[in-house]
């Protein structure tokens, strides 16, 4: 991975907001490892909903390919 990609990912990671940002940054790291598809889906949905996990449950974009796999819709725990 080149320096530009590393810098872009580091800068993006630093923008993850909220009280749960440490948890979400770990999830982002797992997603970007390329070894955890569940973390990738969770990180994408969190990003899509501005890192507000309760909004994922109410996602109205039912045509999104990730919709059936959304995290935080069952028992409140991430995948
Ligand atoms: S399922 Fe909803 S929250 Fe997740 S990526 Fe798709 S549109 Fe965004």
C-alpha cells in the first residue's frame, strides 16, 4: 500500500466522530484489514449513517445491497 493510500485512510479514520469513536475506529481497522467482511459491512453502514448506529436500524434504503446485512438491528450488538 502506498503512502497516499495510508495517509487517506489515516485522515478518514481520524474523522470518525462520537462517544463511540474508539470502538468504531477499531471496527474500521478490522474492516480495512481485508479479513473481516462483517466489520466492513458495519463500518460502511456506520459511515453511511454518519456514525449514528441507531439510524442504521431505520435505514430507508431498502434497495441497498447491504440492507439485509445491516448491523445493530437485532440485539443492539455489532456483527
Ligand atoms: S444498508 Fe442503509 S445504512 Fe447500510 S450502506 Fe446501505 S443505505 Fe447505508
